C-alpha cells in the first residue's frame, strides 16, 4: 500500500507542477498588467512603468520564459511574488485559503454524505416513493446553475427570517458579523448562521450527483453472488447490504471524490461572490480583472494542491474499502 501511495503522490506532484506552470504561462500571455497604468492621470513615464513592472516580474518586455523562471524559482522558496499593488501575494492568500477551504470541505462532506445515503436508500427501495422523489429532485437540482440556487436560497432565507423565525436566524452576507462582543460561543453561533446558506448552496448539487452515482453502483451489486452468500450464511439483509454491498459500491464513488472536489472549487467562486465571502474564488475574479498575473498563478497552484490532497484522500479511502489495493 505504501508503494501504491508513493507512486500516486509522485504522479500527482508532477501533474500539479505542469498545471501550475501552464496556468502561469497562460495568465502571463492573456493578461496585460501594463494597461493598469494607461488611464492614470498624470500618465507615468514609460521608464517608470517598466521599472515598476520589472520589480513585480510583470514586464512584458522581458522574455516570457525568463519571467517564468523567476516566478518558479520563487515558488520553490515559498515566495509567490507580489500583487499588482506591490504587496506579497502570500499574505492575502493565507487568510483567504482558510475561508475557501473551510467552506469547500464542509460542502464536500455534507454533499457526499447526503448523496451516498440517499443513493443507497433509493437503490435498496428501487421504484419506491423515495427512489422516484430523489430522482426527480436530483434532476431538478442538476438542471439549475449554482448562481440560481444561491439566489433562491437567499430569497427563501429572507422569507423564513421574516415569516417563520421572526428575527435574523439565517444570515445571507459575509463570514461573520462585525463588532460582536458576545464571547466565544456567541461568535461561534454567528459564524454558523453565516455558514448555513453557502454550505447548502454548494452541497445540494454535489448531493444530487453522488446520489445518482451511488444508486447506479448500488444496483450493480445488490444481486451479486457475494451478497446472496452473506445472507445465506446467516447475516441479516440489512447487515449484508451495509457490510458487503455498500462497501463494494463505495469503491468507484471514492475514486470520483477527487474530481468533484475540483468542481466544487469552481462552484465556490460564484458562492463566495454571491454571499460576500472573501475567499480565493472572489480574489481570482478580482485578479483577472486587475491583470494580476502572480495572484492568478498562485491561486491556480493552490487549487491544484487542494485537488492533489483530495485525490490522496480518495486513494486512502479506496485502499480502506478494497483489500486488493492494500496488498499491491
């Protein structure tokens, strides 16, 4: 198993390095940091602009490969360069990482757990009322973009706060309320109130995908010989389904986990913008509009590392479910 994980880790590391390099090269070619100085009044002299861009490693008059080598050398030392305003990229991203990954990890956990349970139950009770209801809801959710889901949740929360709760229970903007002096537990409750809607926004789509995938995988193993044999040897049907059928059906779902994590990072970009969370997604959009090559490349690198970690987690889960992988 150790050899299997080491081989996977080496492969993922190479892929992240290639993806980060391509992201930097694409950003350096597509974005135009020099245009940020064109509309300033008074317009700075060209020599001053060149000096400023050179200090930030953004001067388009310097060969692209030379700029890339400078950037890559800094990344190896843990230096992601400087933003278009001159501040270190790492300082801002360090805080935004916690915001985005807290939201995404919670969304992945809730969405995958609900989806797996719903899909397994729908398969066990195939063509029953729960199977038909979950199928219909899944297709409806999958047909609606994340942006629409998030705005619908905001409208629903505003209605519930006014008509059901009578006060603000579901908070729709920001990560927390400013100026609170309610102590640790009061601040914790406030953060949970802000976290509910963005988490639901990310989770519902993921739950719909996992439920469909898990249902199909579960149906493939329900009639398998090993399940019938387990029941014939004295196991109750419920224990045979949980210990044997569900465990086997989870193996391909575990492999799919890494891909959904990357897709959820993309969905988090829109969710952060809509709910006012100042995370990596919001900063990525702002950096593209401000032609901030170093920040775009750094966020792409962090996203690649996050997907690498998710892939390793999926491999560990795969190894825990499948004894053949552990003996490899």
